[in-house]
């Protein structure tokens, strides 16, 4: 078939553009609203709303446990959930490299459809651009997300308080490790944890749980987002190495490649910082959901500090600093 | 300077073997480990097995730890 | 099994005992100074909290055991030269950021150079098969990595891959240790020998250290239990006044090393004098390809030209690698030289002393 790859002319606005747009609309028909208009229009609610935007690029675009489409939807919904919002609408811009396969695009669109449908989200606006070879790496996706805030209290990285508990909703580093294993030729059953955590957060908030701070440990992993929280809240945080839920296979690939799971991206986890007395309730609710079944208290917020730091209490009982790293981890020999 | 972790040999053919590291499979080079057997553990550095892991010695090292530990608890 | 070496309830009492034993040492200035020669030991000592745990009793000094840190600026310039010729460069990760005299591989990538970071040198074979470009593997490393590089050369030869050659910057451990000890004299109380270098060369090559310098040595692994037992061996040798080479990594290290690996190495390489950052040229402290495989030497094949110009810099990485100075003695440290903008290699490598001091706030 001559038309199985996307050509520059598919973005020209002419007859061939229709072929591409037909594929997109056909695949996404259940989740797209305002089809054919220049802008998406909706009724806003009266309370607080949240807006976020993000761009997605990943190598490989298809990875164990997901693809760039699923990643784009989950990444956006998770960012909304982290301020206590329920995701409602999303915009979708595809920037596609000339020569990209229609079949691959279809797989990505199906993942987008499935994830939006499951999350009860509508795609309210969208755009497609085709650029010449080498201008982007296969496909980039940009989104904006709109959500309605249901939490009564403000959830913010500035609100961590001394004695709060630090909880993670599941195992650490799965996404980063799966990608690194794949890129370096390890055949594994390791899957990205890529998932929409908004339903977990919704369940917590609907049960009236009090949350001080919430973050999803994406780029830079757990250690990086907790470093941001200690800096914003001006408190020390102490994690306990013994309590960190890390799969054997994740720590295995990390050991083999010389990378640290605490700095590996998660794409379907949330870190919850809440008062100690909320801990039991939080764990009970999380453990009821598949996505939260490995949720665990991993540390606590310690004293206030003008030079706040993140500490790890190691297996031998020493406290060491978990610093903010400045660059992407690469495999090393030493 | 040299990162290496133990892998378990699953199958082998010539200079190459498939080995398991924490449930992951990876092709490794075994040309400098003589007569390596299936299920043996080897130390792997940069895709290359550089030594077989001696389980008896591993056990003895852990026993040494216990011994030194007991010497501590008996003043 | 790894778990028992990592998180073992018996380790804490042992470490506690070591602290007591150190305090009870007669006539020794504390903290004791132990040098770890291996970069992975530097990382383990920090990662598992040993540096903090022993802060009043033992000071850990990092030796010249990070292959990236000891690579000279002139050798980095050679990599950059190859990248600028349009060659496809294959390398280990940390090398990308190391500055040469005027550029770094990272800057060359931004200008359009092709550079692949690999897990195994053998990955270069596939890369070479799938391109028409000249492919150069940047061969840095110590004894642990040398068999793998020898394997790459032999496979390239056997598979008749014509467009693959190596930039050979390989270094070996025994003679640099000899050089270092002759400089340091009496300033070190014990040495933790590189565990995985020892897998290849064995523990015998270290026998001269206690014999000639009276310094206790231990061959140790990298898990907390391994390190604890290694440190205990050193403290016990000091207490008894009988320095020796104590092998606490017997499950991996034999006294004679791995003979098959040694044979593989000598089939491909021969000893030569090489330049170390901060030390200059040290006799027989590196390897180059032997006559039979000389065609795979990128330096010869492409007549690499680099200026031997020395750029004046206040960087003291050389002194740091030699254990003479600490990162905090450097006027650039934390000011001009940071992990985002490294001036010397010790700030680049994950295990470099400057990067470690920077990260762990010392």
C-alpha cells in the first residue's frame, strides 16, 4: 500500500489531509467534542479550576506498558490531580515527522482514546502538524488539561509540615527502569507504571482525607520532587531505605547499569504528604485500589530548616543526603 | 571503577549465553569463563562475564560476619 | 544472595565494633585515612552512608580509580577530533561531559556530531554494521573493562568489520599504585583495593604494598557487608601491627585472578607508558594494541592531530586524584566549577571526588 506512511502533503489542508483527519476522528470519535469548530466551548463550573500544559517526547515511542499517547494523557491528568483537581477536558496537538507510519499513529490514537474514555475526559480541541524529516523525532504530543478542584484545602509543595507522613502510592522507578532496560537490550517483564492516578486522588479527597502536598515523581524521580518539596516548604524530609518499595527487577537493572532508582521517573505514582493521623485512612483507601495496592509510608517530614535537605536513612542506619541531580542518568561502567 | 553484578546462566551457545538478572534476560559473553554451567552465577561487567561466583565462598564470608558479630556480643 | 550482603541485621553490630576498635587503637592519629582506589567504592561508601557513619574514626580518600577522571585533556581532544571528522563515536556515558582544551563531546553533539552511549563495548559491533560511517569506540577503563575491549577487537577482526576502530586510552592499576605510594609516603593507614579489577588480576599484584610500604590492604566488594568486612580487616591489621593483603571478596576474587581473561588481554594488547591526568606519564601503566591488531587503532588509522597546547587553568583535579588536595581546596569548586558546568573531570564523573563533595554537601 502506497499510503501507509504520513507525507508532508497530509498536512497541507487538501484532500490528503482529510485522510489523516478521518483516521484521527474515526479513532477518537467517542471522546472528541466540538468536532469541526475552531475553538472548544464548554460550561465552566463555579469553583476553582486547574489548567496544565505539557509536551511529550520519548524514545522509544512504544515501550513495555504503554506508548507516547497513553503517556501524554496520563501525564496531563496526573498533573491536574496533583493540585486536587478532577480532569475534565484535554487538548491534543500532534506534531508528526514525515514518513511516520499510519499504523503506529493508529496505535497511539487508540491508547489516547482508551485512556481518556477510562478517565471520563473529553478531548475539547486539537491540531495536527506534519513536519519534514528530521525536524522532530517521530512524533511529539502537546496537551493542555483542564480540571475542577474538589479539595477543600489548598494542596501545595509549600505546605509540608513537620511530622507529616510521606506516602508513595506504589513501587518506585518502574517507568524509568523499563525504558532503560529496553534501550540497553535487557529482555524483561518490567513494565512502565504509566497510569492515570486521578481516580486514586479523587477517592482520597472524597473520603475527606487531609492532604498537605502532592506530587507525581516523573522526570528526576522521587528524590528530585522531594527535593523541590523540602525547598518550597523549608523542612527536612527523612526517607527510610528499608521501607522504599522497589521491585527486585528494578533495582537489578539499576545495579547493572549503574543508575539510581530514586532518580528514575515514575509515570503512574503520587507522593502524598499528609498529617500522621491520616496515614491509616490513606493506606486503607489506596490498598483497596489495584493502582494503590503497594502504597507505603516511606518516611516523614522532620524539623523546619533554613537550609532544608532530603535525607535517606540507609540500611546501616546512617543519614545521607539525597541531592538534586542536574543531569539525566546514563549507563556507566563505574 | 567497575560496576558488575551476578547473573544466572539460563542457556549457552559458543561464546554467548542468555543469563537472568533479577528476572530479566540479557545476552552476555562468556568466553573467559571456562566450562560455565547452566544455573551457575557469573559476575557480569558491561555485557561480559568476568568471573564465576563461588557460592561456598559467599557462604563463608557471611559466616565470617556472624563470627565477628558474636565476638562482639560476648564481651 | 545479594540481599544478604546488602541488608543484613548482623552488619550494624560489626560496624559498631569497628568504631570501638578504632577508638582503642594505640598511638594512631584519628581519623584513620583509608584510600579506596575504585570509583565504585567511592560511590558505595557515600551511597550506603559509611562516610557519615565513620566520620570521626575513618576518613575515606578517593584514589585514581575513576577512568574518566584520570583521562587527560589531550586524550579528550582526540575524541573530539574524531567526532569533528564526522565519525560515529561510541562511548560510555560519563565521558560526554568531560571538557578537553576547547570543547567536549556534549558540545560536539549540539553541533551535529553522532555520539552513542552504550552499556557494552560489544554494542559497537552492531552500530558499525548498520552505518557506512567510520565508527570509533572510545576505549577507557581499567582491568575489569579490558577483556571486554579485547573481545570487541577480536570480534571486529573475526567478523571482518572494516569501519570499526578503537581510541585506546586503557590504563592499568599496579604501576599507578606504585607511583602514588611513592608520592604519598606514610600518609595512608590502609587501602581498599578495587574489587572488580582484582577479579581479573587477582590479589597477588598488591603484595608489594604491605611488604614495601607497610600499608594494610584489603580486597573488598561493593555491598555494605563487603565494605564492613573490608574495613574490619584493615582495622584489625592496624591493631595487630601486621600489614597484609586480606581478601574479603573471595566469592569473586581468586589470588591469581582470572587466567583466561589475562590471556585474552595479552593476545590483543601490550604494555605501554601512558599519561594520567595530574600525574603525567607513568611507565607501563597502560595498554596499547599489539602489532597484530594495530590496524584497529583509531589514532594511527586517522593520524589524529591535537595541539599539545596546555590551557592554563586553576583546576586541581590532578592533585585531588593523587590524594594531595581536597575539592574544597580548589578556588573553582562550587563557584566556576559545578556539575552543570564542570571544568575538571572529577566534577563530571558520577564517582569523581568533586562531584561527590558537591552532592553530599561536604
